[in-house]
C-alpha cells in the first residue's frame, strides 16, 4: 500500500441517487452496494479483473488496470485548468512531483496566460 494523504471527494446528486438506487435494489440485509454475480462483496481483485475485461472488450491494445482511472482523472482535471497543488490534494499525493506530470501534458496549460 502506498502512503498517500487521505482526501474526501464529494459525491454529486446524480451519483448519490444512483448509489441509493443500487442499494435499494441489492439483496435485503446486505451491507454492500457493489456485489458480485454470486452475491458477495466486490473485492479489489474483482474490480481489477472487471476493469481488465472492460479494456479487452473495448479493444484496447494494452491491458487496462485500475490505476489508469486515477491517471485519467488527473489528466482530465489538469486539462480543465485545475492547479497542481489542488490536484495533489485531490489525488492524495504527498510529493508534488507525482502530480506534476499531469499538468506537463495539459494541452491548454497556457490558455489565457496573458489575460
């Protein structure tokens, strides 16, 4: 396990409603929202397998892994103009150098620079 810093991420209204609907539709007396086809809790390994299968089904030429979701979020937020320190806190990196590469590749990093 890596030693990042914890952060709290807000859940938007539509996401919260979807999670509540999933919970209502889950088997009675279950403490879990995400469950396997066999009715057990979704494990980290199970989720990793799901992401890998989804990548293969999408025709990716490489093996998709869970950590790619984190990188995708970092690049998206950087391209949306969020500053590096905010990204660092959101993604939970202790070292700013782990965050910098998201902003280095941002296509719009100089948009509005002289306004």
